C-alpha cells in the first residue's frame, strides 16, 4: 500500500493505455520569417531529423500513443490543467479588424470551462490518469511542474505525491495570478497560484535560475548573520590594503569563511566602511593582541545575478497576447525550462492552451511536444510559432480516424449500423433501413452518414443523390468527418445543377466522441465551407490568388460582429500553400496570417519557381476565425 494517496468513489488505479497511430495533418516547412529566400527544407519526414510536434486531440489518448517512441525520454513536462472551478473561460475572437468573445465549443468547454458532471471524483480520476501517463513519458532524470490554484491544489498535490512519490516533491513555487479580484469584503483577495515541482527520481536535472537585480533592490548589505561560529574573528582589508582583524557583535557571525572573504576582496566585492553602526552594534577589532571597539563595518557588494527562490511573484504569472484568459507568461516558462532542461532536451505540455511552453522551448533551443484538445488552440499555437524568427520546421498531428474507430469499438461495438444510428440520433434524424445509401430522414430530407475511417468522396455523394431523387426526397444532407480534398464549391454547384436537387455537406464534429458533450446536447453539424482560388502562371513561376471563401453558417459569428463583416476575407485568419502536394501530408511552404499587430491579410501569395517542367498539384489551405480548415487543390502545368 502506498504511503500517500487520495481515495474517491469508483477510483481506478489501472490506467488505460491505448496506443493508436498518429496521422500527420501538416508539416510546416518554412516559417514566415524565412519566406522569400526560396530555401527548401526536405519534404521527407523520415530522414531521421527531429521535427517538433503540435498534436490535436485528447491528451489521454495522445500520451498513450506517444509511449512506444517516447517512454522515458521527455526531460521536462509543464502542466497547467483546467482548475475545476466552474469558471467561464471564453476566448477573445477576432474577425477582420474587429474583436469579440468566442464561446468555446463543447469539446473545448471540457478543457476550458471545466465541466466534470460527476463532480470532484471524476475530476480526480481525470488528473490521476493523465499524471500517471506523464510519469511514464518522463525520463529518469526528468521533472514535472504542475500549476494549480487554491481551490483544488491541495488535492492535486496528494495525487502527485501518490504517483511520483512524496520523496520526489521538491518545491511549491508561488506565482502571480492573472486578474486579482478586488472589493471582496468577506475574505482576502487571491493573488497567487502554486506550481508543484516534482522529479521522477532523486537524481534529476536541475539548474538554479538566476536573474539580474532590479533597480529598486539593494545592491549590498553588511555581513552580520545571527548565531555564533568559531573562530569568530575574520581578517579584512581597507581600501589602502591595511589589514583589520574584526570580531562581529555578540551572538552573531560574519557571513563568509576566511578563504571566501579573501577571494571576494580580490574581486572588489567586500569593502570596509567607517560607520557609527559598527561601534553601536559592538564590532570589535583586535589591534596588537588587544580587543577594542571599532567603527569599521565589512560591506558585501552583491550587484550580481540573484538566485531565485520559491517566490516568483516578481514576474507575471499570466499574460494576454493571444486572447486566452489563462495564457501563461513567457517569463514564467523561461524560468521553468531553464531550470529543468538543457539544449535539445524534449519539453512537453499536454494542456497547451495558447502555446507558451512550445513558444519558449522553441526560442530556447529545446525540442518540444505540444498537445491540446481544442482545434482553436492548435491554430493559435501554429500562428504563434510561425511568428518566431527562424522557427524550426514542425509537424501538426492527430489520431484522426484511429481515435474515431477506437471510440466506436469501445462505445458502440463492432456493429457498423450502431455507429450510423448514433450519428442520426445526434442529428435528430429518423433511421431508415430500406435503402442502399440513405440512412435516415429529417424534415423530408434524405440523410447519409459518411464512413468513420475515410473521407466522403464525390462518387459516394453522386450515388446518394441518385437514390434520394429516385425515391422522392426533397433534398439530401451528407454527414461526414472529412470530405475529399478535391471537393469544392464549384463541384457542389455542378452536382446541384446536374441532378436538379438540393444538397448540403455537413461536418460530423469531434464532440460526438465525448459523452459529456452529447449529454449536454451541444453537438452541432456545421455545413462544409468552400474556398475558391486561382493560379497565375508565368513560365515556371506560379502565384496563388484567393478569390472567395464561403462560410455557410454565419450564425456562428457572434451577433455583435455580424453587421461589421464587410467582405468574405474577414472570415479568414490564416492561409497557406503546398506547391507540390503529393497526396500525402500537406507541406506548408508559405503562409500568411493575421496577428494583433498585423490585422490586414494579403490575398495573393509570393511567386513560386518550379525547377523542372511538369504538372504539379497546388494545395491551398484556409483556416477560418474559428480554427476550422478548408482546402482546395489546383493542378498546374509549367513548361
């Protein structure tokens, strides 16, 4: 039995470790700071070179899936989990030049609004599972730094004691909160959070962090400390080099041993000063063997870097550069990362939020893995990283169809029709069984549920159209996790005109895999957006121009902004181009995006030069203001 532990209803100590293969969504080859050089990074991600990893998904599944490659290899983990406070953690959303509040989606609410329906016991199990997996990933000389607030920090520490061992608890560090609540008369205002610093073993990497002294801090002090030490006398030298043997006041001792005093005197850090305080304090000088009262006081000059202790309230704990209400400050993460890692060590954050850990790790030359459940978070982190000068290439990954298949097997069994009926129920459609391709009916419309493990194709849609029209339906709704990349607004218009039939493509959101979102009735099937782009060709040089972007669900825009949207490009937050798409991973070789300082968006890319004649596929990706991505592909032939 463990010496330390906390017990709750239905506690499960055996943590599920489901290892699923990752899907590479995107490889960022050329950060914005390097664009214009036409330098090309290798597209072959199997060349043995490390690429940092930005991963979208539930961190429990992600961490378990990282174990085969990264068990015992991560040097430092920073964790700022949701605090289980019930606080509404809305995110600032910007559309064009305007700003508003973005309500998180249901899946993001689980991460940012902290909805554990079953109360503390489900929260404890949530934390227990994830800290256990973090320990598996941590190297033997690794450390974990966990930030929490006063509501549940004491419970979290007991969970950490149980998993990492009380003997591996090193420090509780006090950090500043973001906004301090004023005007509370019934209690003191809360101004700080805690960071719990644990190691995996007692042999761990740690560098004491030092900082420069601030202007208001004292640059020197006398050398008297409480408590007597023997021998009591020390030898000092005045500015003329004359020797003075001094004894400190009763029940005190001088700060340093004789060897240290001589070393620091040589550096000019210890000086003797005439002061009445010396006589008042009772300093004694030995002259020719006699003890006499002295006015001399040794002075220690320490205008040197100061070693940081556990009080970190001298720096900001939070910052606000991305619109996330719980964005950790870069100063804070710099201290953590410099304290617990060296160059090229792997640093990880499995509750990444706005991406401060990855950002600071990138700037400090560390390798990094950043994970978050929110699509908007992943997009925010991608933009933030790309704005770092000389940011190294990185990958964007998820568990995609494998996570969906595992979810289906665990929750709906291996019967495929169970999956179809579950999606129809969430869409509020009535199941039907008399057709080959039509699975349900809603308000006279036929409904088709796309496959769980591959994108909906144009051929699949045409088969559904034929069957729906021949059987007297009014129109057709296609529900799909993904749609093949060739699907665009032009193809959809052609299908509508060719069959003279209404058709709507709707996205099955990841929220359907979380029972809390399902029980809350917070699952929305948004229409698929469409992007129109044109390619300008001049010899072997090509340029992409965005022509139109259609969001079919403008009701998702906050009401206070709808009247302020002046043009279609206001919906676009980011876009990028792969000049030679090869039907595998999207390779981001050029990108353009808005920032707080640069809110306008150019709609034409730079020119790209192909080295050889031929036919190439140009893939264009747009990320809208909600973090959703839409792609279109164009073929170009250059001579």
